[in-house]
């Protein structure tokens, strides 16, 4: 079993004292609740007897702590309740009585059957912020449909953008919708908590993946359809240019982005073509946007003439935005990430391995979050949480014996 770590007295924990009941599964919800846990909230992960499916997704050293689970479930406690049983539902409600937030990604039509109808739950605890993390808003005809990252990427315009740029409609090679929507869920829940503290009113919050990702995609790509009548097509030409990619150097790749007039003037001077800064195709931001494919192709030719190291030196010297193309493997030894303490390593629980947990990039007063709790084993905290909820040891034994609750046993791996 993974031992909980302990918070240092000076550790940043702005949500200390807040309790979050987290019934979300897979990635969208758990990634959001992990941030709340990182910020100091007591996040209680409520799982079915089978456990959250990512516990078995990817590489693992223990059967319920796979790579797909540990990256989004630190700083949480796990309780297993069978919400199909009346005793399991009552145990959940006792946890809700002392909670500040309840978050779920259960489809609306299934909520009533397990006792989680919003009106019923909020009636029991009027100070509860009730957050529904849905695929689609319940206000529209898509409400109640199941949704995963692939579905939303295909529907929100991201796959269309890939088709426009590459000629092949496909998904981004990352779960962009789940992770982006998780960030929105975090700030929506925090906004609701802030309002509750100011006014005493606890809101019902809905965060819908489809609408969130359509808004995300159209920030720069609504283009000429931002107006009616339209004065141009959808799509931002600079982002869609086929040549917008890391440039090939003589021995590798480089990300470089001269952006302002000054940047381009310096770049053209560096490659021995200062007159291009006065070329009407490239002299202004608007002109460069119109001629972006020509400009990117030309830039690629210049970049290919030198090595990556030479360009890193040159870009630093003339002060234009740049960076190396870092592989996933090299991120693990990156000097900057090492210096800021981005990765944490905690025991994996098998007596041999450690788990590497990526950070979140947030600091309070110059300090990062702390891993107070390792990603939990399935049901690791069931007994302790039920004791906190007022159950006696005998009552807990009865819940476990009936199957309404389950607790982790070290001998049951």
C-alpha cells in the first residue's frame, strides 16, 4: 500500500479545508480534480467495485496503478461504494453532507437511478457546488450523448483543421479535448466556490466538452465568419500553413518564430537578406499573413543551411523566439524541468519501483504543490472515510460484507 505523505507547514494549499466528492472517471474529470487536490482540497475519489478504467490502462507494476491512472490521480483518497445499492448510496450521501463540491461525469439520464439528481443532492447540502462534466450541454439536442476525446475532437473542428493543413482528416495525437476541458472545469468550480464564499449561494455548474472545445477551436479560426455578412472564410492562415512545423536544420530540427516586424528584420539580416524586410510581401504583419506559406517555405530554406546548435546561438544572440524540439524521452532529463522540480517520484508500492508524477506548472509564493498523497490503491481509504462519516467499525464491516463498500487489502493484490 502507498503511504500518504504529509504537507509541510509552509506548503501552498489555498484550498485546504475544502472537500471535493469526485465521481468522475477516465481523464476529463480526474485531471480536473487532481488540480483541486494539488491546490490543497481533500479530494475523495468515489469508485465502483471495478474501479476507474484507467487503473488498467498502460504499463503498470501493480494491477490497479497503471500509467494511465497515476498521472491524474495524486492527492486523492479512494473509497469504493456500489451506488446500485441503497446502503452504498446512503454512504455517499453522508460524505456529501460535509462536502463543498460534488463533481461527476455521469450522463443525466442515469443520475436519478443512483440518487444523484441535482435537486435532491443540493437539497440535502445547500452549500454544495454541484458540477456536471458532460459531453454536451443538457440544454441542446445532443444532451445526454456519450462522449470521449475522439468524438469531441471530430465534432469541434480540430479534425477538420488537421485535414485542411495536412490533407488527411485525423485526431491530434494527444487527448486535447479531455485535458483542455479539465482546465475549464477547474476554474469554473473555483469561480463557483468564490461566489459561495462571497454570497452564500452555491451554484450548479455544467461544463460541456463540445461547447468548450468549439469555443477553443474558433478563437483564431472563426476568421472572416466573425462578421455578418462574412468578409472572408473560416480558418487562420498562419496556423493552417502546411509549412508551419518545426524547421529542419542541417542536423536536426528547430522551433523558431520571428513574429514582429523587428523579429523578421533581425532574421533577414542574420541570413544575409536584409532587403527582404522591405519586401512588400513581408514588410507588415498583415502582408506576412497573406503570404505566410511563401514566407515559411523561404525561412525553411535558410534554416536548413545551419546546424541546430548554430541556430540556437544565433536566435539567442538576435533575440527572436526559438527553442529546440525536445523528445518525450528527453523531457525526463531536461535541465529546466529538473531545476524547477517538475517531476515527483514516489514509491510505487511494489517495494521496488517508483512512480514518476508530472507537475502542473503552478506556483504560489514561488512554491510548487506537494504530493501529499500518492495515487491511491482501489478502496485504500474506504474504512477511514466511512469512520469520518460517522459509521461504526461494525457498520463498516457490514457494508463491506454486503458488497455495498469495498476496502483495499494489502494481501489482495
